[in-house]
C-alpha cells in the first residue's frame, strides 16, 4: 500500500506540473489568437471572450500594409536557409563521424568555442562583412548568416547521430562494392532521417522569429522579414496596432505547423532498431 500511495502522489505531482506548464504555454497563445480576431484595435493584449470574432484584421493586414511582401520574403529566406544548412551539416556531420583527417578534434573544439559567443556580440562584424561583400540590404547575405550560424552546434548534433549508426553497415556495404557516396546516400542517410527532420524544422523556424540580425542587415521595406515588419506595429507608443500584430503573428504559425506535421513521421527515433537486422 505504501508503494501504491507513493506512486499515486508522484502521478498527482506530475499531472499538476504538466497542467501548470501547459497553462504557461497556452495562455499567451490564447491571448494572441483572441486579439487577432477582435474587431477594431486595442492598446494591449487582453483575454476577452465576449468580443465578436471578425476577419477584419487579416484583411487590413494585407490591404493596408506590406505584410504580404514581408511574408514572401521570410518564406524565401526560411526555405533557402533550411536547404543550405541541411546540406552543410549533413555532409560535415557525416565526415566528422566516418573519416579521420588532420585537425578533426581541433575544429570540433573550435565549433564549441564559437557557440559561446552570443549573436549580439557579432552584429558589428556581420555589418562590416555585409559592407565589404556588398550584402547589406540583400537577402542572400542574411541567408548565409542564418545557415552558417547554425553549422557549428548542429554539426555536433549530426555527428553524434551519425555515430549511432553501426560501422558494420559501412563495412558490409564496402564488401558489396559500394562507394563512399552510395554508402552515404542509400544506407546511412535513411537511418538518420529523424535528426535531419529536426534540423530542417529548426532551420526553417529561425528566420520567422529572428529580429536582431535581420534588422541590422535588411534596411529597405521591400526586403525586410516578418519579424521586422511586425515590430513596426508596436514600436510607436502613440500608435499601437496590437490587433494587426496579433493577426500577423498567427499567420506565422501556419507554414511552421504545416512543415511540422509533414515531418512528424520522421521524428521517430526507433528507426535504428531495424537498421542492423536482416
């Protein structure tokens, strides 16, 4: 009975903790959604369930602002960043996991040191690089920054995941006459799809919410991203367009959610169990 009582108390505390954690996460989301569908404008986010629901804020968002252009800019930056970063970290993670070369350990340590430097400390360097390379106010430069900034730590993660793939698979493929690329593409890569899916989601999400770097590099209204554009709605204390801000924030979640639901089938970490059998 004592063991059952202890288990029951543990379950109660677990459910209470999960409930409080859910409230902390869902409460601001609920306020944002309700504000997005509220008519008119408010000076602050409010949890008001009595207001009538309307789509006027979304119509004003696309009719009175350049939100559509900002949205397309961010989508383009996010897709390009995801594709470029995946190529870099997958190949580099595979190389660090499967090959021996000069400077391997040193470069891995250097990756960790780079991650200790906050992004805000490198903004001046990014600005100078943009001036020298002609990338100031160009989206291709911000794509390179986002993709390159995710390489150090994500290469570590990909390397660790590649390390979980048994070397016996490589040896068996070599005996069957498979070359380096064939072993990578047809045998190893399918087994690390869960980590690739996670990395793709992270890389895609970053440009939608990142503000500081984009604000430093992108200047003209036709090139800015959603994060910069939405900040303009609440930056002026005399003209707070909170409902437009909330409507724009809700729309940001659509492509991220679609990508998540598309990739969730690859978030299964149990693919390795069947990898060495047969």
